[in-house]
C-alpha cells in the first residue's frame, strides 16, 4: 500500500522480489496512479473500504501487508479495527501519529492564522506544503481530512506481528514516530536503516527485501 502522491510503482523493487515467494497485489489507491477521478473527498475510512473491496474482489483473505507512509495510516486504522484485516504487518515510513509541535511550527501557524484574517489565502501559498498545492479541490479536502486524523490511540489495539522499518534520515516521518509505533504496538520490532530516508525501501531495497522476507517467512 503506497504513500501519498505515489502509486504501486513505488514498490517496483518489492513487486519483482516478493513475487518469487507470494501472490502479490498492489492497488493504486483512489486519486493516485491509474485510479484517478475522486468523486468526493475520501476520508481514511473510505480508503479502508476501498482496500477491503479490493481484497474481496480478488479473494484475498488475511494477507501480509506492507504499507508505506499514507498507506500505513490505512493499515494502522484498519488493523486496529479488525486484526483479521491482515496477518503480519510491515510499516515503513508510516504516517498517522500526531507530530511534535516545534517552536518554529507554532510561530508559522500563528503567523498564518493572523495573516489569513486580512490577506486572501491565494497570497499565502508559502505556508502550504508542496503535497497540498499539487492537489485539485476535491483531493485537497480529502488531504485535510486525512492529516487531521491522528491514530496514536489505535496502536494498543493491534495484536498482529508487526515489523517497523524506517530510515534514520526520514524527514517526513522522523524516527521519534518509529519509536512511538514500536512502543505502542505490543508485538512489534523496529529496524532502522542508516543513510536511508522516507523511501527506505527504495534507498536500501536489498536490505529492506531481505528483512521483510525473513519476517514474513519466519
């Protein structure tokens, strides 16, 4: 399950490798890749429904799940709601936890909230993320729904064996999030790749694939 503004192709190294050992499925989530044309702003629950529909359509029952970033949000909430959503769970660069608020971020937010009272939002583009600015109107509404839902309270509901793999240079989902996932999910193991960023499965594909293979086949 791919990240935001990505699609199934981000997992090319994994699709080729794991097809030797498993039946592998990698859907494009709504709004990304070949699955364009979002009719209304999707929430996290809408994406969970999409994935469950995909599983039903393909006769997939309790699969192992590898999820990156935004895909991790979906996997976290879906597994917490129903541990039968998957068998083993692999989370890499997983998003969904409430980020720490730095002084710099608090100042930026306060400045934005003040300026938007007097200045048209179109003139405040420097305050928005590149991800947000790249979206159409419906996707922007969906994006806001998703990033404002924090999943910290769901972690202790996940009982599945879980492998957490992060890069130590990940700036999108920093290492403190990996450690929080590891602490919150009872049956979890954390591996950190040195020199890898948010897409550590692309930065270190051989290391990633071997660690995940050992985890899934053990």
